C-alpha cells in the first residue's frame, strides 16, 4: 500500500502522463520537492495534491547535468 509509505523527495508534474512511460517532460514542467529536515509525506500517485514550502527558481546541476529549474523546500502536503 503506497499510502502507508513515506518519502522526502519527489517530483510534482503537471499531469500523470509526464512520468513512467509517458512523454518525458521539459525541464520547466516539473518541480523537484525535497521535504525540509525531519518531514516526510505519504506517497501519492495519480491524485491532485497541494504542497507548501519555499519555491526556489534557477538552474541546478548534478554531475554537470541539469537536475531542475524549480525546487521546493517542502513543509507539508495535503490532498484537497
């Protein structure tokens, strides 16, 4: 049961077809969410969610490759 599992890092995507066998999203079509220290959230797939936190904008590289343009230091998640 995924709802019982927790995560600290995940991607927010504009639609579910932008992941897992769908069309690879452009770098400006996702937000990399890293929950702040001590916080985790239930794994939610294929449902709308709201995530609160601090948005950071700017190119972030990992090993010379673009990892993200948008990042969120997540503080909480809820399902509307």
